[in-house]
C-alpha cells in the first residue's frame, strides 16, 4: 500500500512538472545563464518588430549601455545611417522564415558616440518556444577591420611600388631559384614576359652568364642575410649580355626562405666609363706627344739661336779682320783707295754676306731628288711609315734617307727634330 502511494505521488510530481525531473532543467538553465552572462559577445533577443526583449550584460563593455537602457528600444536605433536599409531587409527575411539564419557586418554607435563595426548573426527562434522573435549575436570587430584595412593598404602600396619601380625586382625561392613574382622592370631587363618567368628557375632559363654567381649570392645571403651591389652578368632572352648590380634580402613567405632582389642595369654606365677612360688615355697620349714636340721645337730654336750667335761672332771677326784695316787706310789716305784695296773690300763684304748664310742652301744642294722628296714629306708632318707608303718604298729605306739627310745638313745633335728643323727654314 505504501509502495503504491509512493508511485502515485511520483507520477503526480511528474505530471505537475515537479520532483526529480526538474533538477536537470534547473541545472541546464543555470548553465545557459552563466554562459550568456559571461560571454564576450552580446546576445540580444528581439521580437518581430525588432524591439529588444533581452540583452546580455556584455552590452556594458561592448556598447557602453546598461541592459536596462536597451530593453524596449528598437534594435535599429543606434545603427549607422547607411547600414539601416540592409539591416531591415535582412531582419525581415529572418523573421518571415522559421529557423532562418543570416550573417552580416553592421556599423553602430556606442553610447559615447564612437562608431564601431560589428559582426552580426541573426537567427529566427523556433516557433514552439514561448517567445516569437529573433536572437541576435554580435561582436566588435573594429580593430580587426582596421588591421585588415591597414594590411590591404600596405599590400596595395607594395604592389604599386613593386610594379612601378623602373628597376628590376624579383621574388624567388632561395632553394631552387624559381620565380614567385617579377615586376615590369624585370620584363624590360630580361626580355621575358611575366608568364614566361613565374614558376621557372633562373638557371633553367639560363639568365646567369656564370651560374656559379647565383651560388655565391645564396652563400652570402645565408651568412649575412643580405647582399649589396653584387656585380654580375645576365643573359637576356635575345642573348645579349648585360652588366648588373644586384642587391637582395631574405624574406619569409609561408615559412619558406625567399630572395627579394633588386637589379640595376649598369651596362651603359660601364660603356660610358670605358669610353671616357679611352678618351682620357688618348688625351694623355696627345699631351705627351705635344710635350715631345715642344721639347723638339725648343731644341731647334736653341740650335738656331746658337747658329745665329755663331754667325754674329763670325761676322764680327770678319769685320774686324777684313774691313777694319781698310777703314784705317781710308783715314790715312783721306778717303782714297787703291784698286787692290777696293777688290779686297768687295771680296770681304761678299764673304760676310754669303758665306755663312748660304751654308744651309749649300748643304741642301747636296741632297738627291729622292732625299728632297723625303724632306718635303717630313716637313708636312708625315711619319716614316706614311712616307714609305706615299713613295712606295720600305720603311727601312725611309730611315736610311733620314740618316743621310741629317748627315748632309750637318745635324749632328740627335735631340734636334728633323721635321721641326726643316719647317723652321
């Protein structure tokens, strides 16, 4: 009888919703309440008109509002103006579809007026529940969006800088040299299009004139992490070789060490430097030749001056020896001279005027016609080789004529330039 009564009581408790079956419900309710109240996300329940029925305590740190300030107000009240339309249309879809769920991003103002961005999830509550409405979960993603925007702008700046740079820029794997990305500057330098390069290795394309140079660069990168102005030669698609300075750094892409390389073509600069060097050497040679000619000219002038001094001395001696005695006689004889003295005076004057002055002409008269031809070409400044070609003789023959001419003109001083001497006459 007692047992039957116990079962009846238990059944009654079960039917009345009380007794042992209610304890798990209370525990589950307490668990959900704990999860909701300690969630970092805001959980809000609104009715079919978007009026707030419940909001979790996390609204305080996220929105700056107390839960009591949000209860009974419209869920669209603090939305950013441009986002209200999309929020209303999405909410309408969720309300009209049992169990519907939507994700979207909305901007809303905090209580202090700061505009923040939120990731929002709306879900229609099952119709069998005690309340007809929508549960809204949202979290503040403002900092994440700012970071994403900063990252996007950085990528955009890098892309623009990478592709607009006139120098060649490449990104490649260090291990095998395969290109990941190249810019327009590299296309101009190499002659290859981007689609011909990306995914292929530099050695595979025979870009290095000396492939060991790449191994040397990799060794420096592994040791120092960077390379600066490494001079090397690259082979273009056309086969033309260009001299370049390569600077590179190691960068990490998805855990894989890669080479970011900037290459400057210095071929034209080197050619200009070589041309300038050749011009400088030519000018130096011309200065040396001019210096030699100046020295030779000075020697000729010194020789001429020496001849003039000797000539003046000889004239003075002849005047002293030939004319002074006759002048003395003129004084003694009161201006009268015997025929013998007149002849002697005439002969002395002729010797003074003609003897030394005609030495050059006399010596020149000793030259053969071929030697005179050689003299004329020497006076024009031609070299022995040019004279030989002009006269159709050997260079040795011209040298032989030169020696004969110097001997006949009595140019015993070897420092005197023959051409300069002839031109001075």
